[in-house]
């Protein structure tokens, strides 16, 4: 049996080895099924239009990640006041059903008791650090890396008044939160945080989980920007020491090492050592707490050409700013091609 690798070379695989190879791929990607059950539901659209949102929010816990773990068993569910900000409503006939269906999927998932450990998390400082604030227009944006966050930050920076246009913003300023005038939600008082969560327009963007992981691995470990050396010099060695089977192998981190790390349900201790750098591959639940925070819109990276203008319109700012032009093909997704390409980065062992 023949397979063609990305470089065009033909590789001969015995039938039994090929089956073994396929099973390894399925086993290695098990964490996608297990850890991203909730995220994948955001992408499948099969439910009816939503009725009233009946979930309750937890108090905001201003904690670090380790402290949040201690609070995992403590549940406090205060009644949520009726939102007064600009929120989605299923009574508007002009609203595209796809956005209502995405919110309904989140609501239904959050209600499933069997998925509670996967779908719920504390609104800890780790979560609040991911949410950026535009007080002038009452907007909250939860950052989920690898979905075009830089462009959304530019939009909010302009709206906050730090720059008059997106084109004027230097690239090195976008992620410099001391200079870009874009505060994190964690920088406010507890009362201020709760008020903004209850009344502001809130959104985040998701992406196919497997493609997001491949993008994160390529960006942080293969290309590894010079201004982020810790991925190659600290995180990669930590993963290799723990998960590489062949201790004599001297190559840098491989996709197979990364998959073994992600597939380990007991990797939390290692994540705590890596700190906030794990945001590029942890779940959307851990980043944005969608069961605890009632988001107004959930966008998709794959449909960003339509979703970005819609989000700006729903937030009431489409007359003030436009989302930067999206390069052709950048949001295009081919799952078969994606899986076939990275299939060769997993050994048949």
C-alpha cells in the first residue's frame, strides 16, 4: 500500500502497519473528542431557536489559576438580573437564525449535568485576563488565540480612542497593554467586573479545534517568533522530557510529543508551570467560561467574512469602524487535507 508524504515521496506501508498507523492517529486525537466536546458543539448547528436563557451565573472569583482549582467544588449561584445592555433577542425577525442556534447550543450544553466538568469553570482571574474592555461603547471581547485576535484588538483600540484608525496602530503596540489603551476586565473592581458582565455586549470567536491545535503548534513551536522564545526553550523541553518515548532522540519537539501532552488528563501540573502561555491550545471553556458568562454573539473563524460585519452591527459600531480586510483563503478550512498532512507527523508505533 502506498502513501504520499508532503514532500511528494512515496512511502510503502504494509497493510498491518497502516492500520496500526490509523489507530495511533485516532488514539492520539482522543483528547479532541474528550476535551473539545463543548467547543465542537459550537460548530454543529442543529437546534431550534432559543427561548429564555435560564442558566445562572456564578460570582466572579478574582483568583489565579491554582486558586481557582481550590474553588472548583464551591458553587455560588446568585440570581442574574435582567440584562440592560444590547443583547440578542429571538423576537427580532431580521436576526439570522445561525447566530441564535449557536447560542442555543451553548445553553443546551451548559444544562447537561453529565458534561458539567467539561463545560463549566470558575470566572477566575485567568478568564478575566482574556476579556478586553471598550467602556466607551460597552463591549467585552474574550480572546481565543488563533482566530484573528490581533485584528479584533485593533478594532477595540480604535474604538477606545488610542488611535484614530486601524492603519495607524503599530504592530508592536497591539499586544502591549500598557500602551494600546485596551484594559483587561481583571483590572476593574469586583463590582465593576460584575456590572460590565451583566450589561455589556460580549462576544468571542471559535475555530475547528483540530485545526486550531495545528495552527498553534506550527506558530509557536515550528516557526517560533523571536519575541516568544519561551515556547521553544522552556515549554518544548518540558513536554519532551515528560512525553517522548525515545529518550535518546535529540530532535526538537514533534507534533507527536505535543499530542501526547494534550492527551494526558493529568497534565494540569505542567500547565501551571507554563502559565498563561497555554492559552493558545486550552479549551474555549477554560478561556471564556461560556456557561458562566452570557455572550451576545459567538463567531466562527471559518465564516469570519460574514460574522465580523454582523458582530460590529450588533454591537452598534458598524458605522464607526470596519474589520480589517481578510486575505483570500485565510479562513478556508479543509479538514481532510489538514488531517492527511499532519497524519505523517505521527509515528506508527
